[in-house]
């Protein structure tokens, strides 16, 4: 399972759970709507933070791979030049 699918499923599940919990809470409609709005914003913010962290880590991995690739290419070029002499 990919991390993106997991985060999407987690976010949907958390949202549905929060909405159901709020709908069955003994409060007025306005209070319930306000709570749903607040919880939805909180869940969205947490999901966005998780996605931002994931993107940052993916960027770091890509940079490391690029550096390693550049190093390997440089070594191969050096070996080829030595063999040509």
C-alpha cells in the first residue's frame, strides 16, 4: 500500500468518524456544525502537514540519489579515461 493511499484513507476515516461522533452528540445543530467545521479544519491541517513532511522527505531522497548518481558517473568517467591512456 502506498503512503498516499494510506494517508487518504486515514483522512477519510478520521473525518467520517469525527462527523458521526458529532452527529450523535447531545448538542444543538449550530454547535454541532461549528464542531464539524473545526474538526474538519484540524484534520485537513494535519493531513496537509503530513503531506508536506512526506514531500520534504521525498525531495531529500531524490537529492541524495542525484548526488550518488553524479558520483558514480564521475567515477566511471575517471575509469574510462584511465583505460584510454
